[in-house]
C-alpha cells in the first residue's frame, strides 16, 4: 500500500531511534517497510521535499543510502575507461546491487571519468554515473539520475585508508551542520568486460546535487563567483569555514566557488554553502596532497583560516559550538572500525590538536 509522508513520519522517527549508529548494520527500517507492505514511495531516511515532482517520491540515492557499506557490482570496459579518462565520453556499464528494501537492482547505466586533479593524477579516476530516467520512473523514483563516485586514488592499503578517511570527513560535517551532502560507502566489485579481470575497491557514492538542493528547498547557483559574504547565512558560513580549519583543508574558495556547492533558497533567504572534496585536507593526509604555498604552508597538516574577516571573539559562538561537539566527533572517529586503529588514533590526535591550539594560541591567520 502507499503511505502519505505525514502518516509515515512517526514510524520513521521511531525506527531511526531503534537503529544503531550509521556505523552499525541493523536495518530495522527496510525490514519494517517490507513487513508492513509500504511501497518505495513511502520509504526514506530523510523526507523528500517538493521540487516540482511528487514530493512523496524518493530518489535512487534514498534506496542506496542504508547500512554501513553497500556492495555493488560494476561491469564495464576498464581499459577503454582508462584510455579516455581525460575526456567526458560516456561508456556503457552494468550496475548491480541490493537496495534498502532487499530487492536486486540490475541497471544498464552510462559512466565516465570526472574531476580535475584526481582524473589526471590518480591510478583510477573518479567517476560519474548516469542512470536511465525511464528506469528510475519505472521504480517510482524521482528523475535525479547523476551521481558522483569517489574512487581510490592510489593502489593498496593507502588508497583504502585515504578514501575511508575522506568518507569519515563527510560524516563529521553532517554532525556539525544541518546543511550537508549525503554520501554512502560502497564496496565495489569491478569486472572488466573485455578481459574478465575483477578487483574490489572502496568508493563513496555522492547524492545527486539536485537532490541536495531539493532537500533544502534551494536551487544550485552554477556561476556564482565573488559573492559578498553578507549574502550568506552567517551560521552556515562560520560553521563551514571553521570546519575547514578543523580538518586542515585549504583546497577551497568562496570567491571561486571551488569545492563548494552554493545553494540559493527558493524563499529568498540567505545563501548557504556545502563543502565537498576533502582529499587535500590534513585529516586525510594523503601522500599526493600538497600544502597551499600561497600562505607559506609547508605541510597539509598545518591549519590556516583565510576566508573570514572575523576576530576570534566574533567567532566565539562557533568555537563554543564546536567544543560542545568534541566528544561526539571523537566518538564517531573511534567507532569507525573500517579504518585501521593507527588511522583512528592519528585522526583523533589531529582533531585534538585543533582544540589545544585554539585554546592556547587562537586561530591562525595569514598575518599571524
């Protein structure tokens, strides 16, 4: 049967409270829906918002955003993908997995390389997945069909640890900001359709950017450069900037809208910023990352605040908010057991160094 969201919300809230954290594997919500006979249009981790389509419909990401890890099979011509990784030419691929309702999905999709630095320098390029809109419609889903897939940049344990660290950063930001991008950790079994060779690697599925905008009743501003700071929501702006400082990331820019999604609320409210791409941050500490020489940094582990004209005193409410989240953040790191113990200890120590340095020395700026 089909259920209105208004009637379903109490069930969703109750079941979320029964579930383990995002790093557990209890799936009481899908089990409840299957046993209760709810349709796809009545299930989701977050209620959809109206954006021109039926607001009770979910996206494909909603069906893939469950559990700690989702296993996916991806069949494509890997040789051709690598040969044309510097182009935007799509290749056919087969995408198979089990969705949150326990159903097998088997879809013919299009796939291509994407990105800038990682596309050129990584052993395996980040990908864009394009799903057929007619297939999404047949599943009763909204037509949000494009997804970014963050892939491993280097082979071996380092590549796995780097990717898991970056996934954790997305989860940390979701704990600090109500305006964030949703991601899902994937374990992907790749099969080369030409050679039959197979290998397994980790990936981060990023929700369609239109889905992110719809969740916050906003539109994406594609060409918004040099937007005055007074047009942004102050709390969102300060939280985003101080988070970048917390994780030691300087690979972003408000004037250039680099590694930031700029949301323009449909009600005319202040703009909001959503960060992404954290592989050059100190918390990830990848071997291929380089520090920002514009500010005289010699290590990606160094922190620098360069975007806000506010004093430490003016930032005090944000600093206190971050301090109130310290235990929650560090607990999240400790409980992410897919990361090695050494990585979890390193990340915990690095985050601790933020609170210590802010308390003893204040926030570091280019002129300090």
